């Protein structure tokens, strides 16, 4: 270990209380950054988790549709035969859904009912409890919705003029403005009187581009949307509404981290001004003194990052138990980016006491 590193280590460990405060502050800032990034990633993934799990190469709907939150698509059921006759089309299935408002616990709640046919081409993203296929007058709801409303298997929901028994709870179906819920296709058609129409046709094809071109030529007023484009359209609300807000919070967290590390290193430098003066007197250069401050800052940042990365998923798990919409999803890539950002943040903080280090006069050490 170099003398510079030894001195930096002694400066840090010599004041354990200050080190604890510094690491705690950095850890809190890192935790906040990770929670914001994880929340964004969680919602960005959640918006298309259910829709993305449907094994359709193309979503065929009315021209201008594709965003389940803001647009409506209605097509005649008879169009299915035309789609099945197109080149390279291997399977066609209907997608029928309807947004409904229900009164629950004294407030309006929004569900998007999806009809499940016997082939289960359309089904919940992942079963958590109960059945994976609802029976007559049964419903599968999302776990986030169940948590928020205090619902469990066996409870009932009054939707329009029918009562549905909760037979299953799934995940991946809670989005920003509503939650997906699943009933039988017959129940949904009976409930909404939507007989003879569908919202979308789900198409599987051995040649997506050729099928897409053939479909728009065979049917007027329709649009064939590939899976990736459909997912982008349905996650647009997150990018437009959440990203700017979370971005500001991340910037605030980074600023807090820089301020905390910088303040602690700056204070430590002032308090050890005499020691730095001695080092200058025996030949240490300004650049070497800066390296000492930089090492202290980086070590504090690394320890703080470890603390924050441990605390973030714990806090997220606790929050999710009370708030169903708190959806945290952080991958290794995002964790690595935040880790690198923490090092940069620590390096920037080390610049704050630089002026003090440069202005130290070794002669002051020998004054009475």
C-alpha cells in the first residue's frame, strides 16, 4: 500500500463518527437513486409485461389504435376468416377487452376486463394464487390491485350487473391507469353485449413483413402492428409522464450525494490543515494532497454504494407490501451504471476542498 493510501485511510478511520455519517449520507443518496431507477424500470416493464407475454407477431386493429390506455379499436368478428386466408398466417385469435369502473371501498376503481378463450392464447402474465383459468362468473385480478384494495381469493366484485368471484390472483397486469382482470370470453361478451365484434386480432405468422403487407391490403381501415411497436405505444405514457419526474429526483439524489461527500471531505481537510501543512513541508505536492482527498472520497463512495444497494431492495419490498403500485425492477446493468455514477459523484466531491489544499502554506505549521 502506498503512503498516500495509508494517509487517506488514517484520515477516514481516525474519525469513525464522521465516516459513519458520510457513508450513511452517501448510502441514503444511492438508495434513493436506485429506488427511482428501479421504480422507473419496474413501471416501464410492467406497462407491457402482460401484453408482451401474448405470443402474437402482429396486432391487427383499427388504423390509429394500438395504445390500450388512450385508443379504442373495434373490428367485426367476420374479419378473422379473411386474416386466416392471408399468406404465411399460421394462427389468428381474437382479443376482446373492456375498461370498466367499479365502486370499491368507497372509491372508483378502474379495471380492464380481458376475455380468455378455451385455447388460452390470451392469459394472465403469471399466476400467483388460485386458478390460471377462470370459470363462469369468476375473475382473476392482479396482485397489485388486490394489495391496494385488500382483496383475496374467494372475495367478490360487482361489475356492471354481475357478481364475480375472485378465483385467481396474477402478476404483471397492473398499469398506470388501470389493472387487467380476466374473465371467460362468454362472460365478457354477455357483460358488455359485445357480440360479433373484437378489439384486435392476434396474428402469428411465418413471415411477419409479408403478412403485414397482405393484411392492410385485404382489409380497409386496419393497421397491423408488430409486437415491438405495440409495446412501445403502450409504454409511451411512462416515458412521457414518469421519466421527467424520476429524472429530476435522480438529479436531486446525485446532488445530495456530492454535497454530503464534499462537505465531509472539505471539513476533514480544514480540520487536518496542520497535517496537510506538515506533508507539504516534507515535500508532498498539491497533486499528492489531492490524491489523498480523492482516495478518501472514493472509499466513502464505494462503502456508501454497498450500503445503498443493500438497503434499496429491502425498502422496495417493504413498500410493495403497503403500496401495490410500487413496482421495483432493477437489473445488473442499471446497478452497474449507478455504481459507476457513484464513483464519478465521489470524484467530483473531492474537487471541493482542492482550493484549500492549494492554499495551505507549509510555513504556518512552524508558527507558534
